[in-house]
């Protein structure tokens, strides 16, 4: 009996390859990030993110309706306010841009779509950091967490099903959970950016939300070092212990080892964020004819799923869903 060609026999036709495929990509795997900007009347293209726009309030509702029609189960909203200050107070303003977008999207789709809200203040501060900056120029962790709680409550009151704290402050998940529960929002879930790296791959996102860190600074003191894995596992464990319902690894394709290790240790849903720089590189290579963009997108997203992600936040969500639904 010859067994040496057994794997090859399972690759002979497209139907056979489909039958035995270990990993499948479907619309259920996606969350679509959406940017909504205050005081604009129509979508504004983001040059470093081809095909992605800053939405107006009207256009973000239309896009959410389109996303629902494509059977994508969730979106996550990021806001660009007209006014910024040192505390990022528009993040918890009941009339702030994300809160208004949540209210209108909730009216439009109800519970048919998971409405997530990024919970941070970097888009709202005039210094671009994710928290309150003290007189030494350092982020004050505890003062920042208090503001995150205010923002979480504002988002929940506006209709968010899920809040997604992304600032990587110590104790943020536990404090937000206590604030939500204390105000009666026990059903609002928390998706924690638990392993968020101080990556070089966020540049187009910062273009999208008009964020520039003051004095050429960085976020290496509160986001994770790209060289470390054990640190990521410790951060994830802390967020789970504090009450996170889901956790995230960000970025995705450069951190497949972190996704795989986290999947092996977790009993709760695991997300991965295929970030702006990953998307922009793919689109640039495809635009130059260097790669088959569609095939490469499926391959990359498949790798993220194969590594263990239950769902993927990606700017490819709508494009991939249209292909899958064709």
C-alpha cells in the first residue's frame, strides 16, 4: 500500500480542496471599521487608505445599512471631532460625534448588527496621546481610566452593544466594567485591546482620525513592545480577569504567533485587527500590479483566521463580503 501521495490526492480538484479545507472565510468573520467626522456633509476620501472614507452622519448610517445587507455582523466606530482639548472631552460628550452616530445607527439597524465603539481619547485630545498627560509629559494612567469610564457610559447610553477600550491603561477593563454595571448596562460587552503593540503600521489610521502625537512623541510607554510575547499573555490574562468579554491582538499579520498562543490559552472570543498599514501595503502592491490583490487578501485573512482569531477587524470587510456574496 502506497501512502506517500495521500496529501496530493486531496488536492486534485477545486471541489476536493473545498471539501477538506481546514479554514474557511465567511462574512461572519468580519467587523468593519468606520470613521465618522463632525461637520462634513459628504464622505471624504482618505488618501493613505484607498477606498476608505471619513463618513458624515448621514453616510455612516447608509454604510451601516449596506454592511447589514452584506451579512457582516458588526462595525466599530471611530470619531473625528471638530474640537479637541487636553482631556479629550468630546469622547464622553452626549452630543459628541460617535454618540450621535451610535444613536442614528441604532435607530437604523437595532440589534441586527453589533455596534462597537472604540473607547479611547487620542482622537479627541490636542496632544494625540491616549490619556491625560501630566506636567512631565507622561500619561497619567489612573486619571485616564476615570475618563474612559465616562466615555464608556456615554457610548452605552447612545446605543453601543460593545465598547472597545484601546488605550492600554492598567486597570481599564475592570473600571469600565464596574462603571457599566453600576449604571445598569450589564449587557454591554467589552472587547479589550489586550495585546496592542506600539507598531509602525498605524500611520494611515492616524491620517484617518487626524491624530499627530505632540512633540514627535510615541506610545511606547503604554503600548506593548513588538519584541515581547510573554508580556502580551500577561496583559491578556489581566484583561480577562478584570471582566473582558472578548480580547484583541493588534496588529494581526505580523503577530500571528501572538494570536496562536492566545488562542491556546483562552476560553473567550479572540479578535485580531488587520490594521491600516497592513491594508495600505496590500492595496499599494495590488495597484502596482505586483500581486493579485484579491487572492492575497484572502490568503492574509485566512492566515489570521487559521492562527486562531474568531473574528477580524479589517478595512477589507465590505470588499471581501461583496466577493463572498457574489
